[in-house]
C-alpha cells in the first residue's frame, strides 16, 4: 500500500470510531444500553476493533 492508501484507510477508520462513539453516547443517553445490552456490547466491540485496526495501519504507514 502507498502512504496515500494507508492515510485513506486511517481516515475511514476514524470516521467509524467517531460514529460509533456517537452511537454509544446515544445508547447511554436513552437507556438503550440497558434494554439492548447485546447490541451495546457489539458497539463496544466495533469501537475497539476500529481503534486497534487504526493503530495497525498507522504503524504500518510509519514503517514505509
């Protein structure tokens, strides 16, 4: 991958992180985290995976 391609992936992952964080906040604000705990857990898993992938791609880009 080129640096530009890495940067694009990193930016898309950042969008996913922000959107997921926003959705988590909405879940908490509306009490949905109590009514839908499985979905809430899955959102946390998506968030953690996106953060992890973002780190991996960032490190890979820095090693070009």
